[in-house]
C-alpha cells in the first residue's frame, strides 16, 4: 500500500516554519516513514508542474505556511487546495497574517516607495521599480502582482486546520503528524493547540500578585528583569494572558515577554482588541492625565497588539476610504 | 463623492449606553419629547465598563460609520469606577484607531448623567453631523477580497514609478 | 444554573415579537403594521403581533396565550423603555410558566417615537431595534433570580420634619430605625418657624411632640451631631458607617439643665447662633434651643478656649453636677446594618448676597425670610418683636418674592413655598407691627388645600400686592418722602409703570437650594441628582420616592422644593416603601452576574483587582479565578477585561452583545 502523499509550501514567510519541520530531529524519520513528501520547494527540488500533474485530491495534506500577498501565492494555494484533501495553515502567518501582515498598515505604493526609493542603502536615481511585465528582446518577462493587502490563508482558500505559532512549537508539530497518521484529528476548523491562555503553563504563574494593575508599563531594556516573577507583574507588556498556550512558555522562560504568536483562544473574536482591553484595564489610574501617562508606554498599539494578527483582525488593514468609481 | 451624495448619506451609528446614567438620560430625552436625529441606535449595557473594545470594531465591521459610548460622569458610576475603566480602554482604543487611519471623530465617549436628556439630544445630533461630514466608513470587505480586483496593474506600476497615486 | 427547561432543547428557538402601539404614543410615529411584517421575516421569529397596549391585561394575555400554546418560547416586546415595563412583562412570562429571562424589550417609544420627527425614519429605527432584540434573544438562557434576606432595620438620614415623620412611621411599625442628623438637634427648618401656612398653627406645637416621640421611641436610635461616613452593600443589606462628632458632653449624663451654659467663662454670646440664623450670638457651650432634641449641651470646638488653647478655668465642668462634660471625647465611628435607607437631608435657603442689587448685607434693614421667621417667633432672639436695627417698629415693610427663584441667572425653578410663606409673614408682620406691607410678586401661586383662601384672607387684611419683579433696592432717595428709607423699585405690570416704594424694612423671600454637600451625600448613597442638584427620583410620577439605587428612598425637600404637608406625605410614602421592602423579607437580585467558564480560565488574574466589590477571588486549589455571585453586582467590567473570554456576564454575554450589534446594524 502506498503511503499518503503530503506537500509543504511557503507563501509570505521567513522560512522558519519549514525549519521547524527539520527541528523535529530524529522524529522526522518517523514522519518520512509514514508519508511521502511530494512537494517541498524549500527543501527539495520540486516544480509547480509536479503538483499540477497530481490528480485532484491526491495529496492527503498540504502544509502551507506564510501569508498570502501576491498573485503567485494565490495561484499556488488554489492549486494546492484543489489537489489536497486537507489544508493546514501552518504557523502564524498562514493562521493570522503574521509579521508580514503588519504591511497592512501601509498600501503597496508606500511600501514600494520605502523599499525602492527611501531606504538609506538604496541608490535608485532612475526611480526604477519592478514592473509586472517587461518586454526584452528575448521576449516578455513577468513578475507576480503584489497585492495591496496581505491576507491570511483562510481569506483566500478554505482551510481545514490551523497550527499556530511563529514558528509552531515542535511539540505541536509532532503531535499534529501523530494525529494525522493515526487518523485522530479533531473536527475540521480546529486549531491544533490547547484552548487556554499561556499563563496556564507559565512557570512564573505562581508569583502573580492578586493585584495585577500597574502604575507604569516598562519595556524590557528599561529594567533588570526578575527571572522568577510574573513579567506582567513587573510591568512588562507580556501578552501571555491573551495568547494561546502550547509553546511551553518558550519566551517567558528565557526572560522575554510573550508577544502573542500563538494567537487568541477560541472565545476571543479579535486578538488585538482583547489584548488592548486587558492591558488598558491594568492601568492603575482614574485621572485622565495619569491614564494617558501610563498608556503612552504602549508606544505602538498596532505593533504591540497585532504583531501577528493584523490581517485577521476585524479592521483587516489600515483604513483606506474607498474612492467612488473604484467601488 | 459629490456634495449631493454627501448630503444624502445617512450615517449609521451604534451607541453603547450604560443602564444607570446615559440610557436613563435617553429615556428622559424621550419623555421630554426632545427630538434628535434617528441615526444612532442604542445598545444597553449595565455599565460603560462592560464595553469590550471588540464591540467597537465589530460595529465598524458590520457597517457602522461611528460608535458612541455613554457612561456616568466621573465619580458617579453606579458601580463605583466602571466608567474609569471604560476611559482607560477608550484612550488606548482611540490611539489604536488613529494608527489604523480611522478618523477619531468616528468614536466618542461622553459622560451623560441620568438628568441630562438635553445632552443626549445634543451629543447625538452633533455626532450624526460630524460623521455625516466624514462620509461613510467603507472598510475593505474581507469576504470579497479574493480574487483581487486590481485590473490595470501595469498602468498602476508605471504611475507608481512616476510617483503618482495608485 | 437553573432548573427550568431549556426551551430550545427540542429544536430551534421560537421567537414571538409583540409590537405595542401605546395608544398613539408609538403608533403616531411608527408604522406598527410595517414593523410587525418586518419582524415576521426575521430568522427564528414564529409569531409577530401588534396590540394597542401590550402592557395591559389583554396585551399580556396575548403573549401568554402564545407561550402556553407553544407557538413561541421566547419573547421580544417592542414598546417603551425596559426601565419602565421590563418587570411587568417578566411577571407576565412567569405567569405563563416561562422563564422571565427569555425576554427582551426593544425601546421604540422613549428612544424612537418620542424623539424622531420623521415617521419613515421612526419606523426604520424601530425595525433596527427589533432586529437587534431578536438577534440577541435566541442566545438567552433561562436564569433564576437569587434571593437575599433583607435586614429589617432602617436608616433615616436627616432629622427635619420629613426624616422625623419617616423614622416615627417605621418605628411605630416595629422596625428598628437609626436616625442620623448632622446638627446637634433634630427639628430642621421647621423648628425655626413660628407659624405654618395656611392654618397658622404654631410650628413648635405640632413639631416638638414629634421630636420628643423620636427621643423616647424604643425603636429609634437617634444620633445627632453625626454624619454618614460611608455606605457599602446593596438593597436589603447595607452596611453603614456613621461618624459621631465629639460634642464634649456625655449624652447619657446631660439633662439639659443649662448650668454649664450659665457657668461658661464667656458671659455673653461670642459666636453666631446658627439656630437664630445669626440674629443673636451664643456661647461656646450651648443648647441650640430649649426644645432641642436631644436636650444635651454641645461644645463648639471653634470657640471654646479649653479645646482651642487648652487654657480655661473650666467653669462648665465645675458647674455640671453630673460630670457630663468630657473634653477628651473623640470622634466615634458606628457601624450598622440596615435593609433600607431613607434620605431626608432637606435644603438650604438661597444666599441673598448673590443678588447684589437687592442690597442684602449692605443695608441694615434688609432681612431674609428665614431671619424674619426667627424674629416673629416668640422664642426667637427678639421675643417675637419685629423691629428695625435701631429698635423702632417698621411702619412700612416690603416683601420681595422669588429671590433666587424663577430666574435663569440664579435658579430657574419655583421654590414652591415662597408665595405662601410670604403671605404668612405679611400676616404676622402686620399683626405684630400694624405696618403697611407690600408684597412684590411675579405670579401668586397658591395651589394647595386652603392656600387660595389664605391669599383671599390677606387681600382682605389690606396687604398691598404689586405684580412685578423687583429691579433694585437702594437707599437713594429722589424725593423727600424717600429720605432715610429703603426704596424698592419695580415695574408694576398690572399698571404698566415703574414704581418706587419707600419702606423701612425689606424681607427677601429666598428660594430653596440643595445643600452644598448634596453632591457628596448622593455619591455616598450612589444615587443621581438633577441639574439643579436635587436628588433624582426613579420616576417623577410612578416612583417619586424611589431612586435608581434599590433600597434607597427619598423624603422631603432633598428631592426638590416642598412645603411641610408635601414633605410629610412623601416621608410617609418613603417609609411605606421601605416597609414594603423590609416586610417582604427578601430581595431578588437581577441575575446579570459574571461567571467564570473554568475550562478557559488561565488564572492570569487580570480580573481580580478590577472588581469594585471584591467579588472575584483567586481559587488557589484550581488555580483560576472564581466569582462570588452574591457579591457581584453585574457591571461586567471584568468581562470586558478578561483576555480569554473566560468570564461572561449573564444577560450580557459577549455573544449576545455581538449578535445585538449585528442585528441593530443589519437593518439599514
């Protein structure tokens, strides 16, 4: 009997999600023993035609990481969707937009201007920007279209499972493969991580005082961080209370506040808003000026609360009034 | 948008009023037959401190052009200091929204005591006109995002190269 | 949470929508049929009906019949404000064996028909509110009210006639009453009056028996010279802290013999006598007036040299055979548990100095009405004689009505008493002095039993009435007859001419205002006040002595200007309301409390310190937060903060509110 075929693909991502598969270490042999990897552009030499040549549904599972922000990525995920029985949004970017999703604070024009004109290291006197089509003597050269808005995977194609994290914790990756192989997957649409916030597994939990409110929020470089005590209780903006557990408190164990890569628990509609509400609630002041003073330490609300999830938020992106005629 | 369209635009505003002060004040405005614009629809919560910022974004996402929050005056909260908690969240929320390019006039927090029916009238009328001037809040719909609608890609790229608007 | 069956357990929810015409209150602006047709198209709505008055018996029966026949299992009524009739419809639900919390109101009267000029817009807004109610009610769950026993004691704050009457009513009914008064004696303003209108019966004769009844009543604990320091708890179970200021005289030993007062090193009064509104002076140790209740001396720390400088012969101590004087007395905090609270904190009179053109404080013979009340009182500083500063009897007196009333520059409202007491003072002054009395009035307002007749009587007594607001009072004489007189200048609007009336004495009929500390008081008791600062009643007609804080009632002029008969009537009503609450024995608490969905709580403790009632504690065993439902008041601030959505609030869950948002906006 032939082994089930699986594929890996990356869209707008850093490669860390592919790396984490390798991080399985010896266990990757079990995976390879159980499945046939028939597509993994990062690691092996496959071509798009290899996927196109598969029958529809021939792939048991596609693991797609990265946000979707170009016509090429769009074509590839649609192709993979057609060829796959299951699609797993692998990692924060595919799940909620991830770091690339912060591009939704800008539009494409602004990004091009920044990248091709304004960056100090760029010298571009002729103001050359990539064109999607360019005629050369050898023929027409094309580039994919870069979208104005970054999207999560499920805003482009239907997704069956989500594996959160930046990158997803190795333990959850292993667990997922186990479940797939044994056929023990939960109902479709599930997030393959425990549905409870990080504090539950954080080793610092015991040190939480009953009064969590703060007179001053601090940034990690401003204080000597107590290696035992709850980071939020030290005034650091640790998003552990808002973020799904499953990482084994990887960051807080090494003195870094949680930044929220695992995304929200299932009761929460909009990660950033809940984070904002919880953090603002901790500001220990009733006087308007004092409130401002405490909260001004949240220098960048979008970057703080939506570091990994701007495209998945209710607002989705920086507001651009729709100009009539383009509607 | 032409001036004519702007005049015909009827803003949709969702209001969250606390049970004890602002909702009661709105009742009083009614009892006193103070007329005001019909654009604001009130959702009653027990305390402005119940207002989860998620509700504000949800309202915007569902098509609201503005959100109004009403609570008791500082020091008057029926629950001691729920209104201060609302204020803390509102402060940060407002900063967040402006970072997201949403005009700050689209969201407003007002302290309106149970006896201030006239203030309900004034605030609702003001807010309606303010939002009417801003025009509708057309968020990019998430469900209709794919396939992307940008057609004249090449022309845009060229225009961009010349520093024009996309 | 509840034993009631979940109605949706056997399938989809069945929502009934009932739109009320409220006569033409709603139907005059809202196209009721159109909203009913619209409601019928909404998901899960199985029945949509309209009726003239949904709150009437036949209206309620309409709903109950549908419930009983199983056509609907949850109900939306589109009518008035839930603050008005939610209890009515919830009772109707119970009567039809349905859970009262499977009910939601859409407020299409106060929030729509009464405030929207355009019929089309009113109809559209009504539809939106109905859509919102329907959207949220499908998520309602059956809930049960918890019952909490009611403490049978009551607290009355303020010992004027209203507070006295309320306290006696409750005490006579067998309830234990704590009566707290900030002055050294009870009696309030009424104790200062000589006669009362319109019957002219002696104020002291009708008040002092009630004062001594308070003093001797076994069910009343009287704490004068005391203030409420703080209130905690809720209806039926208030915990009140009372601050008893030191009076430096032991209340249980003093018999009010005046020996100490006579023996004081000061042989004359040294400081303004509050009871005589400054017309006389009193010594540092004093008894406010001979009928003071309790009849106990008090030492004013501001003027007593022993207290101020610890240097005095302490003749008062020697004079007191009973050893009642105690300079070491300290402030004392008493803590009591009560089920109901009646506020009867009264009013203050308008400060006539604020209207400088009336010359109060500038010209010697201009008095306020309260000063004249003391002057005409036989027990007052002049022994009932009305005379000028030089000791002569006035031959002409002008009484100026509406000082600090009915004027947008001071107080826009009518004091409700100054017409009548001005008439009374006119009568008394004329009786005592035989002077010519001129009343300057804007309108004569005499709506009360025997009031108009009293006015008729005064007309026959040849008191002069000039209709017109007084412009100015000065000593600037323009003709010889005005020399040495006070000249009242006013437009006589009946004659259509400006008149100048020279008089010897002017009485300024000052209006009524809330106490300076009314704002602090209302905050302590967690109630609202009107623009003017009067305590706000729950409903001006249907709940005139209740407040928005359950268990706190209002009596007398703290709610708004009132005369004695109205204050007493209201005090009786407040006592009856308090009794109804106490005698029921329990209160049912709205089940809109917060609860923890334990499986989602990570134990982050964000919520713990947020609760103003310490209702949230951390369960160390389970390592999660837990809510004490009996302490939770249902504000929901913890729910808004909970980063996991693990905390939810009954009747206001995230999901219910999110649905409501969708509903209210889905209909454009």
